[in-house]
C-alpha cells in the first residue's frame, strides 16, 4: 500500500513537514510506503473555472506548465492521501489551495479518489488551525474519501521549524492519526472482493436560477 503526502508549506522542512513525518512514521511501521511531495514552494496557478477538465474527462487540468497533472496521477495511484498545510490568515496557504482547487476539480468529474483514505493535518503558530483543518476536509468530503480520525482535531502548534516537538499533545494526535490511517487502509485492502462497495451514483446538480 502507498500513501502520497502533500506538504503545502513554503518551508521544505518546516513544522508542516515535521507533522507529516510523524504520521508517516506510524504508517511505515505498518508497512505502508509514503511519498512526500513539496507543493508550497512551487509556482502554481489557481483554477480558472474553464471546465475543460469536465469536457475532456482525461484526468488533466488544461494548465500544463506545472506539476499539478503529475500529482493528480500520483493521487490516483495511491491508496491514501495526506494533505498538510500551515495557516495563513486562518486559511490554507495560497499555493496549496491553488493546487487543491485544480486537482480536486479534475478528480471531481471522475471516481479516481473515491473510497481512498484521506487525512488533513495543520501546523499553526496560535489561532486559525480549526478553520484551516475544516477547509482541507472539504476536499476529502467532496470526493467520497474515507477519513480516519485522531483523539482531537488534527492540529499541531509551533512557530519556528522544530517547535512542534514541544507540543506533546499535538505529536500524540499525529501518532494516533497515523495508526488509525494504517488501520483503515488495511481494512479496505482486506475487504476487497469480500465486501461490496456502494455503487457509484451519477451526481445530481441543483440550480435555483430561473
């Protein structure tokens, strides 16, 4: 089994990456391969709302001068996904959001993320962790992904890189999350061919425009 993690921090080895490492460590103990991709230092344009991906259905964004389409395929090929971000003004960092908007809009027209295991983690100095955590979860919920939980919301605190080592509760949250994610991954893997998955339903759209 394989999990791909996306680090939305501009810092390659900041607290977001360190939090991902804690979750990844628990996954690796259970034999799960983890690849970490650094998103936050890239130049990623936001979604233009052109709907080309909905027309072509080729699992690609029409913008092809960055790594987003490559990352979409990594998400497709994985069994689980970790979304990690620092907090910028009580929200997801801009580069990470641009990536998520495009990737999940492409995936939204296909079942490529359906029933994969997905978790969100947030590194924050002080406030804004919960709103950012909820924002990340919106992407996972929309895609019919399976979301493990921890023993608190998946937020860890620190300012300078390495400060999260002082947040004992935050570290435990990440450890519990990693263990629960590995468990859910195993349940899904062992249930294949034994427990029938719900049938994929065609999306219904409601418009109140007259």
